[in-house]
C-alpha cells in the first residue's frame, strides 16, 4: 500500500488512527495488537505471499533473543547472536543477492547455476537491519525483555516499515509502552498531518515530475545531447532526494499522528560542502547503522591510518551493495569511500577553498556518481556521462520538456501567462529546477518546519492545499525509489 494512494489516505489511515486511540481507552494491549494487525495488512497489501516471510522473521529473531537471554556464558550468548545475524543476512542474500552472485559465478567459471528470479520482498533490507541491530544490542545486554507484541510492532510499524528510517529499539519500543502517548493529541496530529503533507508534495509534485525526464534520459542515453543528458543526471539527484526525503517526512508525520517520534533521515544533505558532512546529513539512520555495527567493530579510526582507510572502504562498499545487487551500486559505494579517504588527507586544506566552490565540486560529484546508481548497466552510465562532457548542447527533447508541464503548470504557465507572453518550451523545466535548487539550498527543511510548527491558519491552509494538489495528482504517481532497496 502506498502512502500516496487513495486507499491509504481515505481508508487505511483513518481506520488506523481512530481504531488505535479508541481501543486505547479500553485495553492498551488490544490497541497495540490492532496497530500490529494494521501494519501487517499494510505490508500484505503489496504482496500477500511475503507476509509469512516477515512474520517468520519476527518469530525466529524473537525466539533467538529469548534463547540468548537464557545463557549467562559469553561464548554461548555470542554463538546465538552470530547465528541470528547469519540467518538474517542469509535470508537477505537469498532474496536480494543470489542471482547477482550466481550470474557472476557463471560468467567467470562457465558454470550453469540456476537463477531464482525472485521478486524482492518490500522493505527486506530495512527490517533485516533493524533486527540485526536488535540482536547485537541484546547480546551486549542493552535490550530489556520486551514482549513479543511490542517487538513485532517495532519491526512492522507501518510508517517506517517499507523504506525506513532504520530505527533502533531504544528509540521506538519505549514509546509504544508509554501510556502517556496513548491518548489522542490534536497538536501532535496536526503537526504530523503538516509533515505528511510536505512529504507527499515532495514525492507527488516534485519527485515524480523529475522522474519523467529521468526515465527518458536513462532509457535513451546514446540519443541525448549534452543538455538532455545533464538534465537527466541532475534531475535524478532531485528525484531521489525529494522521493526519499518525502517518504521520510511522511513517516515522521505518520508517527506524530500516533504520538511516536520517528528519527529524521535527512538534514538538507545537498547543502553540504564536503563528503563527511554529506553522509552526516544523507540517509542518517543507515550511516548510523554502518558506523555502530560495522565501522566501530572493525576498529574504526583507532588502529592507525591504514586500518582506518581499509575500514572506510569496507563500510562504503557494503553501503553500495546494500542499495542494490549490481556493479553500479558497488562502484557507487566505492567512489564515495575513495572521496572519504581523499577528505581525510586534504580536508583541512579543502576548507580554505571558497564555500561556493566546495559546494559546486561536491554537487557535481554527487550528480555524476548517482548516474552509476540509476543506470541499468555500467555501459549506459558511461554513455550518459560521455554525452554530458561532449559539450553538444542543444534543445530539450520533447519527451523531457513535456514532462515538466503537468496540468497545473500547463494551465498557469502556458494557458494563462502564455496569452500575455510567449513562453518557450523549456520554461517548465526552468521553473522546476529553479524551485528545486531554492528548496535544497535556502528553504527551511521539514525538520525545521516541524520544530517551529504552530497550528495557525497559515499552516492549516498550507496543509490543505498541498494535500489537495497531491491527491489530485495520484493517478500519475509511482512507487517510492527506495522500495527497490
């Protein structure tokens, strides 16, 4: 079930909120069970065949954690923990990476391993990492003895189930068990609805519009002039940012409606001037997971320069692979790792460079590296980058400029203003790119807006307008990009 769908907005969400708070008046455990049931319905709506997978995963992990608590010997606890981590990663490998692995083995050794061609279960990378973190923290003795109901809701809570953020037990489960959060609060609900509207507008009114140009550019890289190639590459950064941060905003907003504080996953990353700053602002909870559960256990930066470099490259290579099973994803991660190493050695000097130039260089790298992330093959990525630097600038392709003319823009820009001034075909694209750069560089981000929120007429009108425009555009929306990861 998509957040940006009629069934979610008009049926699922009202039933979830109303049912949860009404049941809390009678029986809090029943209310928790109801919210768990709604979350499982939310997940099953995509593909009911994978409902047993997530339920089985929850039961196995919960049982292993219970088993681990029975042991006092460190070696026994460690053995259970390692078995649990291996099972989780093994299931993830089976569904997400087996075909990639088998294809490369067949290519290298001339073998004939059969490909499984499995449909990737939605959210598997996210709920796997949440349960791995829980397993490791439990081994360290940092996890209370949570009941099964609360553990299951921790894994499946629908606002963050499909595309994150990757939450830790200590920041979410205690909230489920806090009785002061079980009463409906108008201020939290209105604050959450405001955040939800902002996120939906990012996704439906911005990301999906950029997606039209991006799909054309990456589907026809050899046919592009430099203008269209650059539009496609930069447009993809905007599509990915508004899509993923939009989902995060909606997740935070939905959590607020239930009086649950979900961590923010973005903090204006495209304003960053260096790579370290970027990864402190982009996909914050994924960076946190890799830092706590891979980088630190490997030794972090405590064992000399060489070990720090190796650990950094391991983390970013795994980060690339986490996003997808393909060499483009791996190279995407490796490139970010290399830039981290460069920053280690020249970072102090780089800070003396004018800030605008720092930003421009990082932005250019981000755009070009993301081409590897989006292109179907490495060959397509190379072709598109080559087309950018061919400096063969020319007019926008019809498929691209028409993509930047949704009905609202067509009506205002061309039907009304076009009667007074001759509007060129590229004006719609200029409008969207100008708005995107303004939002990423100068406007308050959603976290700041939620922090400063007040239930005024202005915020109410903003919420209503954004929700109305978004709902009217539902017929042309697509799934969230991170559903694929």
